C-alpha cells in the first residue's frame, strides 16, 4: 500500500515514459538554476568591469555581451539536461534553412524599423544630424563606427538569449504542458500567447514603460512566436529581434524599450504626440509601432508562402523529439 502511494506521488513529479520531470517542476528547476548561474556571472561581470574599466566602454560592453551569451548557453544546457531536448527541439539547427531564415529575419527587422521611421517623420520627427554621439544608456563614450559595430554584436547576443528563453524554452514547455487540456494545435497557440505575455511583462520595468508599451511588446511577442511555430526555428525570431533593436537604436538614434544607444548614424529627433512616438520608451511605447507589426506579419506570411506554400502552425512544437526516449 505504502509503495503504491509513493509510486503515485512520484508520478505527479516524474514522467516514466519520457524519463524526466514533469513540466511545472522543470520550470521551477530551470528558474532556480538560471538564478544561481546569474549570481556568479553578475559578480564576474562586475569584477571584469572594474578590471578593464581603464580600457574604456568598449571592453565593458564586450564583457556584458559575453555574459549574455553565457546565459544563453545556460538555457541550452538546461533544455538538454533537465528537459532532455535536442537543440532542434528549441529551434536551433546548423543547416542552410536556419541560415536563410536568419537572413530573412535580419532583413525583415530593418524593413519594420524603416516603416516606423516613416511614420515618425510624417508625424513631425526630424533628422537632427548624422553620425552623432549623444548621451545614452548603452554605448556612450564610443565613436559612432565602433559603437555601431559593438552594438550589433551586443544586440545579436541579447536577441539569442531572449528568443531562446521566451520562444525556445517557455513557449515550447507551455505548449507541451498544455496538451493534457487540449489538442496539439491549441496547445501551441497557448504557448505563443503565454510566452508573448511574459515577454511584455519582462519589459514593464524599463524606463518610460506604460500599459501601451507592454501591450505593444506582447504583440511583438505574438509575431515572434508566430514566426517560431510556423518554422519550428528560432532563425527568423532572432533575426527580427536583432535588427529591430539595432536599427531602431544605433542606426536611427531612437530609444529601444526605454534605453538610448549613445550613438546614431541618423539621429532622429522625435516630434509629434507621445501617443504616436512612444516618448521616452521609444516607438515600442506608441502607436507608430503598429504598422511595423503589420509589415512584419505580412513579411512572415510571404516567407511561409515562398517556403511551404502557406502559413501553418506546426503541431510538432508541442511534441518534442526527446533524447531520453531514444
């Protein structure tokens, strides 16, 4: 009797078929491990910052970039060791399809930001100068050329981390865990929505954040999640995320989620109503971002038609190919 009770309790936390912990416990373990890993990593970054402080802001940002990539590697390791997933289960591959998707995403992010800039200029924004250095939160103290190069690496690393965390890990786990309540297709949609909401909430504490900025970033998360479940790959989400931040900030000098870059190839001086421009938070906090999201959705639909003939939601996102089964 006691053995049956123990076995019954163990089944609440352990899946014998998949030879791993169940979804809620895996989430908890992942959160604890990332937190424990982030503490020494943060202390290491602080130590390196003090050590290389005399080398200037470039060394500091490069150290932060390495730290971000280390956290991204930790997410991949957790997915492998705790979730028993292959890299392709979280959208990572090394084939030509991934490379082409990444290039398409990079181009799409640029096009989306250009559409935002057109709206901003129409609303009254102006180009204050070119190749400008200004006070900022991220790359202040660098020349424009150096700042732009360093920024591209930093924003790529940040996009990899956030897409791995929100789409590759959270979306996939929520979709998989939701199968017990509904069919695979709806489970994937639940994963897209939950990951998008958490993505928006994660930016709620940024400078100048508002209810509208959070809602806009939730919509952005829906677009990125849609790109993931349509392709089973992080390539397009990483590409869009990278050039969205990079083109918005170092290229056009606009705030990125409330943070300013400090360098700008074209220094756009916001003008017009804050409801449209987003004020301190940047375009993501205003209505100007909505046309860009529509452009992004149109480009994603075009990509789907070009590659598979139509836009479809892959139910396989909720049914990972676990190595523990093999």
